């Protein structure tokens, strides 16, 4: 039964043009940033003394070189690796925090429910960017801090979704039945409640990856995220805060911006596709 | 209702203390305190640094300092900035109007355009308005603010010279409102584009949901005009989720435009926050945190009162 259901959802997903487009965009970008640097033997860290710095695109450097003579095409691809890594890993952290907390709040209710949900509300009503900036400043900007901070602050949406699902699941008859046959609480939670509470979260996970990549790029753009010499799409665009770079060298900041948009659109389309595929009301 | 308001205000106290204490603890635990920058410059002797530390009160334990700060706050004193030696309340006061002007213009614009667009695209699916709405929402959700700002500056300000690239007033102008609007246009547009997408999507989906209700069918079969049905029955009853979405923009009003303010060199709370964070100006960071915290708590309270006004089934408990 479960197998048929999931197959039906997969079928629905694959018939959704937007969802498939999202899958193609994300798949293409992931393959490009992983494979192209290997096959093209690109080096994002070394200064090319023969060519010099601030050069326009040429055959050896498809996007020219930056202010210290590093190849910008290589930095675009390596930056993509880091931006995708931060986006996906921080979402994993959000999920690992959000699912248990939502489960506990929804199943046990009482004090746990009040505390967890009040804290979630407080988190959600605070401007996230300000909080993230304070935290990143406290722990010092790096790939690790950015990933952890975005991940930890992203737990609320996941927790709320799980909480809502668990609230309705715990009242179902089959949960009463498992209690009646004497199943232990951890076992009920893990094998009965959780599997039924998770599916609606899948769509949200895809949206979260998109959001995390946006946040990371904004932070790096402000100089508070991924630090050079490491590249990220945001910190390549950082150079365009200089009006000279903005006006005279659009090849520096335009491609990473387009990459961010593509990857965000891709993950959002996938998320919408998953949501519609799991929703029995849509065809 | 007054009893309810007082009760809610009491509930807000632990939240307020919790948030301010957490922020205070965090910024004070940060490696590289405000003095380390001075120490690294080598211009002050060790004994001078020690004296400065005592005069700023940094020699006391964090917990003691938090309570001293709290006591000052209750007297309406937010302290003085380590960096500029100005009163924090004054520094925030200077920045709050430009900030509200920027984010307020963006959000009000988004409400005025977004909600009608949402209603129309719910009533007339696949019309030109529906397609425009989908496109605007798409841009808002997927183009990062800073990239949109750069594109606008590049195309409209640098290439076409239609707008200034940054700042709030032209050099030499003395607070002329036309000059202000001219500078406000681009950053306010950027601030509005994300909210407008959310408002359109939320309005459309909640109006669509209500349009499928039985009482709408009843209204139709009574022969009511379509405009009356949409405005009086459908829109009125879909307001609760819309108000929730609007409320989520409120914390954004203060300090939400960090990136936009930075790019357009707009003298608001967001850019104040960035300088305060990079120079470890604790009193200013705390001042902004308090401001945001109070605004958020007050708005949540007002929101609950609006909910009750919109839906008589919601009772004050």
C-alpha cells in the first residue's frame, strides 16, 4: 500500500512540468559545480601573474580575473559548492532540531507544548537577519558558523509543521490501539507517529534550502558570511559594492547573481511539486 | 478586554527579559570585546586600558552588568555608545525615522498593490492580472534583495541616470521632500518586492478558499452582484490569514532592511546595527534589540485584538 502511494506521488511529481524543471536546474547546477572544476582543472585560489588582475573575460579565464588575479569562473564553481553545502547542511540542522521538538510538543502537550511553541513564536517574530548578524559576529564569520547559525534559527517552521500534524495524529484510533496493546511510548513515537507526520515536511525542506542559500548569500555579501580566500556566490558579489566594479565589470557580479536565482527557483519549484504531489486534493 | 490586555502585558515581561538577557549574554561572550580593538592599535598603555575598562564598567561580571543595564533601562536610560560617546537613545532616535520611511513606504506600497492583485487573481484565474501577480510573486521569492538592488542601480541609476545611486539627500540640498522621494524610490521598491509577493500569494489562496464555501453559493443564488459577493463576503472572511501575513512584516519594519540600507547607504537602524556589531558597540546593539523586542511584543498584542474584532468567535481568555 505504502509503495503504491509513494509511486503515485512520484508519478504526479514527474507529470508536473515546473517540478521537473526545478529538478533539472538543481541537478545541472549540482553536477556542474562538482564535476566541472575536476575536468577543467580549475584553480580558484592562485593568482595568474601572466594575465594579471581585474581582467575581462578571455579564453583562459572565461569570466576574467578578480582584484587579486584569481580566475572568476573557478571561483563561481567553487563558490557554488560552498553555497549549496551551506544551504543543504543548515537545512539538515533545522530538521534535526525541528522534528524532535515538534514531536514532543505535539505528542506530550502540557508544559513542553507551551514552552516550545512560545519560544518558536518568539524566534519567528524577531527579524531573523538581525539575530543572525549578532550571532555571526559573536562566533566569528566562517562557513561553519554561518551553517550552524542559519540551521539553528531555522528550526521553527519545521517544528510548527510537525507539531500541527502530530496534534491530529495522536487523536487517531490506531494510536489509541497501539497504547492499548502496551506499546512503549518511544516506539509509538518513532514507528507510528513520526512516519505519518513527516511527509508534509518534505516540501518545506526544499523551500528551506532555497531560503538558507538566500540568507547565506546576503550574509556573505555584507562581508559577514563566507570569508575570502574561500568563495561563495554572495562574497563574489561583495566586490560590486564598489561602484567601479558594479559599472565597469558586470561579468564579476552578474553570473553569481543569476546562479543564486536559478538555484533558489529550482528548489522552490521542487518544493511546490512535492507539496502538490503529496496533496490528495490535487490531480 | 482591559483585563485581557493587562494579562497579556504581564506575559510579555518574561519574554522581554529572556530575549534581552540572551542577547546581552551572547554579545558579552564574544571573543574580541570593545577594548581589544583599542588594545591592538597600541595607542593606549595597559594602565589606561584598565582605567577605561573600569570607567565603562567592563570589569564587573556579566550578570551584574546585565542587571545594572536593566536598572538603567527602567529609568529610561539606554546608556552611551562606546564608539561615539553619544546617548544610545539619541542615536536610535536619529535613525528610526529614515528606517521607518524606507520600510514603511515599501510595505504600504506592497499592501496597496498586493492585496487587490491577490483578490482579482483569485476571482479571475488566468486573466492578465493573474499572470502579473504570479510573475511579481515569483520575482519576490527568488531574486535576492542585494542582487535586485545592484541590478536597479546598474540599469536605472548608472546607465539611464533616472535615480541617484545612494544616500537620502543630494549633497547641498536642505531636506527637500522631492529630493527625498527621488532618493527613496529605488530602495523602497526593493523593500516592497518581497512582501508584495507574500501578500499576493496569501490573499489569493485565502480568497480562493472562501469562494468555495457554501455561503458564497447561497449569496450567488440570491442574485447578489459579484462585486458585493467578493468584497463583502469573500474578502471579509479571508482577512484573518491575510492579517497574519501582514503581521509577519512588522518586525521587518525595524532593522529588516539591513542589506538594502547598506547598499543604498541609507542612514537607518539596519546600517546602525552593522556598524555597532562590527565595532562591538554593546550599548547600541542592546538598544536596537530592546527597540525591536518592544515593537514585536506590542504588535503581537494589537494583532490579537484585531483577530477578535475580525472574528467574533475568538474570545479573550
